[in-house]
C-alpha cells in the first residue's frame, strides 16, 4: 500500500499557518502542525476529515531537537514530501533603540529557523529525490519600513535563503519557494487592520483596496503542492494586492 503524503507546517496553531494547514489537509495531505503550544489549527469550520489529517505537535522552531522529534513523529504516519516554514514573530522598535537581544530573538524565529527546519526535513526529501519547501516571507523584504529593521532584515534573509537552498538542493529534486504576503488580516490583527487609522491608511496604500486574508495565502501555498512545476524554484512570489509595486 502506498504511504500517505505528509507536509510539515510551522506556526500552524493560528493565523496564516492554520489556514495553510486546513487547505493542505483538504488537498489530502497529512499535516504535521507545529507550534510551541502544539494546539491544533484554530479553524472552527474545519471538517472532521481535515481534522483527522492534522497531527498537533509541540515544537519550538528555535530548538532544532524539538523540531526533529516532531518531524520523526510525522514520518511514522506518512512520507514527508514538503515543509512550510511559516512560524514568525513581528516586533517594532526605532533602530537606535532596538535591543540586540530583541534583534537576535526575531532573527532566530524568522530566519535561523528556516535553515534549521529545512535541514531537519532534508534527509526525508532527499531519500525520495523530490520535495517542496515553501517559506513564508513578507513584501517588507524589499522595503525600508520604519521601526521594522529586524523584521525587514529577517524576511530579506528568507528570500536569500530561498535562492541558495534552491540552487544547492535542485540536483536532489528539492524545490524551494518564498511566498511573500502583504498585509493579511488574521484573528490577532483584525481589530487593528479593519478599524481606525490603519484601515484608512491601508485602503489608500493597497491598490487592491483592502488587506488580504489568510485563505488567500493558503490557496496559493496549497496550489504549489498541487500543481508540480519542476522548473519553478528559488523564486519569491509576492501576494500583496500590488502594494509592493505601486508608486
Ligand atoms: P501569528 O502570530 O498569527 O501566528 C504565529 C504562529 O507561529 C503561531 O501558530 C505561533 O504559535 C507560532 N510560533 C511563534 N513562535 C514560534 C516558535 N518559536 N516555534 C514554533 N512556533 C512558533 O502569525 P501570522 O499568521 O500573522 O504570520 C505567519 C507568517 O506570515 C509569519 O512568518 C509572518 O511574518 C508572515 N506574514 C504575516 C503577515 C500578516 O499581515 N499577518 C504579512 C506578511 C507576512 P505558538 O505561539 O503556539 O508557538
């Protein structure tokens, strides 16, 4: 009997990672849902079939040993064919006041973890000489956003890592993509984004008129696992309502 295909999603308990976990399970994949809490994705409307394909796992992406344990757990249930590096942290500070410890903490979650988690799935993907790693970056990777030095730098690092990993691992049949969202409404930021000064600012700045949804990003990510395009690798794909290219 052919084993089921499994994908690891980091930061899967809520927000964009939860939506990605639902869309991938709907597409028939077993999904290893990693977060520090290990809670199943917060998606009230998810069907029983989707829930049966989720494996909730407590792992901290800044602690590679916990990630490796979680991945082995998933490997016992299905063949690992992919990884979505989604876990992320966003903090703001003026650069002259940014504590080095805060810079290190943000880079550890947003950038270093992409290397650590990718290294952890590599032996599984290389065994079958195929696999897809999707990193979740941000359109801030090409912008200079006030109070966002660490976040912008971390997402630029993710775009760079996407290119290098794609080049190094292409011969092993492993593709690496970077999906870079613009402003996305999630449960955590809904109040902030849909009311008050930020809503007015965003409706002026986003050519598409309003922020995107976690489902928009999840649709795109799931489509990359659905339609296999072997020549597509190493690229950043922006999903930002054209905000990043507007002048
Ligand atoms: P949320 O804050 O809503 O969710 C973050 C997820 O990551 C949670 O599941 C959290 O679970 C998990 N997480 C945080 N730290 C760790 C850790 N050290 N180890 C394991 N899991 C961790 O984030 P969003 O859904 O808003 O963002 C997801 C990704 O999308 C991030 O990379 C973000 O930078 C990117 N992005 C988001 C945008 C937006 O507008 N929302 C725009 C552009 C990019 P737990 O606390 O249990 O660990």
